[in-house]
């Protein structure tokens, strides 16, 4: 399936949930946040949020800033 | 002690992150500053270099991690960034920063006000970055902002406090903490902000881009402390004529 992650098309084998997707990229720990099709998810929603072909995701973290 | 919303901070110096030559220098500078509050920006994560850690060595659990909304040009973008930051699990404070001018990086006052209002309604502890506009600072306070953060001069400019009169008016009318943010360059700038009655300062480039960031961090810590002590001690009034320090009587004349 094709997902749009952080503005970039990503081809993936079937992924079930946001949790599984984050684990696939190895970014499931630490201080990150996920927006799924325009909805900002709470961490406890990652497990139950299904990912489908064509979904848009934004995965953000913290960088240096003033 | 500095109280912002429900947070009590022992340091009056807040420090930006990034812009250091290395994570090691950043770690040492942060420690030398003895700050409680580190600021961060929210950005897209690189899925290729996910393991990269720009804050290596820093025990982030020891600090209040204050996200900013830098990158936002509208209230809507700022609110979204703040909500993303909250879900990523930092503190519930947010520094509202909505830039309206790419040359000066001065904030857009209308969008800044709107963003602050929406974030307050959403339960955030709101610290708002603003220019040194006296009326806007008052309106942000009336809105319920937990702290107001007027710029001393444009971000990263190092020009210091370009309008101490405005800053003084902002401080005199303040009922919430005033944190002088942006544009400070030297320890004397930081001390001056505190002498004017500010409750704290936020520094980034002044420390991170100094030739010796670790030493500058310590200098800034001492300057903030000295400025606050001096402000509380009450300086002498300025006058146009001299007053002798030594007694005028009993001078032994040459015979």
C-alpha cells in the first residue's frame, strides 16, 4: 500500500495500525507525535488506529529551537 | 523563584537548544547555565536517520521542556504545533511564536493574539512571544497569558535592548511574569533586562553562537542573578551633578 508520510510517498507491505507503522520505522519510542489524516493522535490511540492505503501521516519530534 | 502558571522555577534563565557546534558543548553549556527550562521546536521526523539524537548526553528529564510554535505564520498553524507538542509528551507549557515578517522575524500581532486565546481555551500554560509593543503586551496579559515574552530586538541579532522605554512600560504594567526573549547578545544585556525589572530572560544564539558557549552560559547565569539582585536592591537615582564620596570637612591644607 501507499502512504503519504511527512509529505513523501512510502510504499509498504500491509501495515495494520499506527503502532505497527512506527515500529516498522523504529521510531515508536521517545517524544514523538503522530497526526493521522489530520487528526492528532494521543499515544494510547496508536494501537487502535488502523492505517489504510492512501492515508496521510505526519510524524514529528523535537529539534533544537529557541 | 519564578512562578509561571503552576510551574515554579528556581532559575530565571531559559535556554534555547540547537545551534551549538556539538551535543557535547550544548550539554556543558546547559549545565553551566543552571537553567530549568529548555526550549525546542517541533519538526517532521526523518525516518531514515531515526536513531540520531541531537540531545545526546543531556538528561532531559531534569528540565522543563518548553516547545515553541516556531515555523507558524498563522494562529491555526501555531495551535496545531502546540497540540502536536503536547501529545509528544513535553510539559503543558507552550511558547507561542507566530512570525509575521521574514526579514525581522517579528511576530504577527493579530495571529499571535488569536493563537494565544485558542491555546488558553484549550488549557495550555501560555507564554507568548511578542514585540516590545506596550499595548499588545497588556492585551496578552488581559487575555490570560501566563507569561509575556517581549523581544529585546530581532531574534538572533544580538543587538540587545533597543527600546528600554517600551520594555519598562511593559514591565510596570505587568501582572504576569515578563521574560525578555530574543536579541540579547551579552551578559550586560541580560543584566540590564533584569535591572529593568524583567522576571527572566530567554537566550539561544547569545550562548550557542558565542566563541566559548560554556563560559558564556556561566556568564549569563551570573548576569541574570546580578541584575535581579541589583533590581531588588534599588539603584540610586540618576542626577546631573556630582556628590562627593569623601568628606568635604577636615581637609588638611598645605601650609
